[in-house]
């Protein structure tokens, strides 16, 4: 019984990130969404009241590491990233895409 090619298998990992710096009003969430789609990740990006952007991403651990490196590298050219905090996350639901939350 091989399930290796099933697309609905359990998500390997989820991570929640908080990106601090000049990251609101510069297209950061949309660029993050594009990058997450490119990497095949699910989750969301949303602006926080403190000026940061929260990113929840789920998928392959290697792809999550690539997204985190992309976030730390500064995201889109119009943004300035000062700090990225990350922690593992146990989602309460399964995400089917990567969206922008408001």
C-alpha cells in the first residue's frame, strides 16, 4: 500500500512568522503570497496593528525554510526587513491555498 503520490497527505510542517520593519504599504503580503505559491505552500499573510506582517505557512519543510530565507532577505525591493521571528505552529484547520488576510 503506497500513498507516496497522494496530494491530500498530512501537511509536513507549519510555521508562523512575524516580519518587522517597513513591510506595510509596500506590497509585502502580495509578494509573500506569490513566493508561497511558487514554493507550493499554503497559509496566509496579514498586516498586524504594530506595523509587522504575520505569515502562516504550511507545507514541505525545505520549502518553508526557503520562504523564511526569502522573508529574511527582505521580500520585495520596496520593503525593508529588520527582523523575522519564527515559531512552529500547529494549525487548527487545513489551508488549501495561500491567501491575504485583512
